[in-house]
C-alpha cells in the first residue's frame, strides 16, 4: 500500500542529458573517463548498466557525482520507498541510491569497500552514518575511525576519502543536493 511500482534506475538518460548540457561528445567523455565510446553509447541507450566504478568514472568526466547521476535517473516523487533486495547477501562493493529523482537531499548506501584512493568533495554539507562494520575517513589532514552507529558530519567543500576497515561494511551518506545553494550562517545584526 502506498508503494509505487518499483523499476530499475535508468541512468543512461541522465548521463546523456548531463553530457549534452556540457556540450561534450562521447569521444571527449571517453577520453576523460578512460572508457570506450561504444560502452558509453550503450550506457546512454540503456543497453549496458555501468558498474559503480564505471559510473564514478563517467561522473568524474562529466564533472558531477555518481549520486547526482543516479538521482537524475528517475523523476521525483513526493513519497518514494526504495526497498532492500530481499535475501540478497552483501555482494562485492556497490552503491545504491536510497532516494530517487531530483530532490533537495541525496542518500546513498555504500556496501563493502570501494576505491579508497578516490577523493570526494561535495558542494554542500553531508552526513556519513555507519550502519554496519567500520570505516576510516580522512578529512582535513585527520583520520577518523568510525564503527557501527557512528556518524561524521562534513561541511560543504571539505575534501575527504574513506575506506571500509571491516568486511560487509554498510555506510550511509546523506548530502544536500549539489543544485541547492546552501545558506551560510549570517552574523547577527
């Protein structure tokens, strides 16, 4: 009751829209991402589904994030339930968007480890919550070790990277969407 029919994310159209908005050719995106033109064409035409790593490469080439591309993959709904896949064991590293559509906030679940050398920098604030396992997050020259139930808040613009230190780690990342202009605290008048 209340759930709309769930459909797989169709990220290809979001990739194509972003590429065209930047007035880039597939060849330029291929060169920037290290992926082939035919593979990028298959992604845009929904004939191939990119891995997390490939989606991150495409996002970097398009000067955005995988989260933004996933969020743009589906139209916004005022109420949307994203269900866990029943009985699915935690697979190799992956990212799953917890919010579909174009909203003011994005939430993603990272399962397992990922490219620990990859640096992130979001325009707006974000919150990282360890649902299971443990992570080490490096931000502003310091390393933070977080375990199950711990959170870390990052102000927009802070460069950071993270890695899972325990197998079967689940990290939730909730961020204010890139298209939102955050209002900084104003000094009292």
